[in-house]
C-alpha cells in the first residue's frame, strides 16, 4: 500500500524531534511505501479562485511552474494521506494551507448531498484515508478542538473513507499518537 | 464615526464576492471602508506600513471566501505576518468582525473558518465581536447590487444591515456567530450551480471532459 506524507518545515524539529522522519519511518515499518514531501509555501503559487481546474482543464490546476498537480496525482494514487502540520490558530500552517487550496482539482465541481449537507461530488472512484497530525508546543484546548474538527470536516470534502485527527503538544502525545496511528493503519490495511 | 478597514481574503485580482460584501456594507453605512487584499499585503514591499495602517482602524473586518473548510492560504499568511506587528503595537487594537461566504448551500460550513479568526483574536489581543457565515455565496456573483432587501438574498442584506447598526452604534454586547443563506431551496441552488459549470465548460469546449480523471492510473 502507498502512503503520501506532506509535512511542513518546522516538523523536522519539534522539541528536538524530527516528526517528519518519525512518521515516515513508522509508515514504512507498517508496510506502506511512503513518499514524503516537504511543503514549502514559497514554492507554490497561491490559488487564485479561477476554477480553471474545473472548467478549463478539468482535474488539473491551470497554474504552471510548481508541483501542485504532481502532488495531487500522488494523493489520488495513495491509500493513506498523512498531513503533518504546525497548528496555526487551529488551522494548518500557512505553507500546508497554501498547497491544500490547490488540491481542489481532485474533486468535481458538481454538487451532491452528504450527511444532509451540500458538498462536491467525487472526481475519482477512490480517495486515500486521511490522517491530520497537528503539532504545537503552545496550543490552547480551543485551537486543538478547532484543528481536530477541521480535519474531520476536510475528510468529507476529500472523500476520505476513514479519518484520524491527532494533536501533538509534547513528547507524551508523540507516543500516544503513534499508538493511535498504528491502530488506524491496521484498520486501513484490513 | 470609527475608522473601518477590511482585510479581503479572496485572492481574485479584481472583482470578488468578498469585496462586493464590503462595498454593500460601505453603502449601508454611508462610509468609506479601506480595503486591503491579503494577497497584495503579503507581496507588498511596504508590508509594515500597510499593517500599521490596518491597526489604526477602530473596526477591522475579515471578509473572505471559504477555502477547503477554512481560510484562503494567502489570508492565513497575511494574518501570521500581521501577528508580528500586533505584538509590537502599543495602541488599542481594533474590534474584529468576520464574514465568510461559502459556495455551499449551508452557511454553517463556515463555522471552523470563523473559529480560526476568533482563535487568532484571542491569541493576538484583537477584540473579537462576532462572525457572519453566509451560505449560497455563489449567488452574490461578485456583484454588490445582488445583496438587496428584496429578493433571494434579502436575508443576507438584513444581517449585513444589523452588522452596520452594531458597528455604527458601538454595540458592545457579545453575540454568537450568525449563519444566513439565500431564500432558495437546496435543489434549485444545486441545479443552478451545476448548470453554471456546464455552461462555462461548454464555452471553453471542455464540457465532455468535465468528469476527466487525469491522475487515475487504472483509467477506470
């Protein structure tokens, strides 16, 4: 099975721990062929809200010169998507969010109803399960709650079959998170 | 009357529904509102000057579209940058209202985006007032004249008018966030939206490709 790990720069040194490497190694140890990509905001153009990815070049972002379309391809062809991000006011970090705005080509413009709400239809037959790991040594309970809810809400629009939101605030959370991730990967693999 | 500044989160270069909303608020209040587009601020050589101007405001409006259940990346980046200027500010900080318009039918899908702005205010010392989440945002169609007392966007006009009253009267009681959408059944909003995509795609000669799967290695 394939996993795609997207991480921001700060995750390479969280309280002296390289979280990106830890997560990548853990995914590999569980049998996932893992592609890890560091997301640096300055290397991506911002989404300009043109919807060209839906009505000009359906399924592909019209902005050229960066790796957004390539990562969108990796995402669709992975069984698990893991996003490792600094928590910023309960949101993803600005770098991760800049890329996420560019992944909407992976869904269809057409509306559908999911759980009684309006969402976009799938473009592809299958989508990866989604793990959103937020880390911050200085995160309030409210921001933790916002982040976890955001991951859950994104999973609906990402059409993820299964979702796991995790928040890491200290070293105890890291081992706890790895244990939850382990159980989740068993579920995904079965 | 207080100085009002709007931070526009839409990355669209000219017209946007976010700037249309600010335009309408300005008309209701009979007052100019200085608008700054987040994407322009983060790229501006004089970013610090603009940030200091923003912090001169009595009222700061965050007005933005919902992007992937939260804030557009450029708005988030502008906020991170502004936080540094906020930390050095010795003046009294503006009161904040946030307006998030979403292309989905359900206004409540803006909840997390408004929470993020509230969390930001809590962290930086800005005074959070309340947020307005707008559903059926596609119907604003970047045109302020669509937001009027009569017609399907009358509910939205009413809520914006109440916001203007709160701003002009210096309303100080805490309010919960307000969620409002157009007076239109869901099926009709979906029908109109779906038809719109087909029309634009036909114009671009890609109607038959609308459901293309360029990344599908199995080609199914």
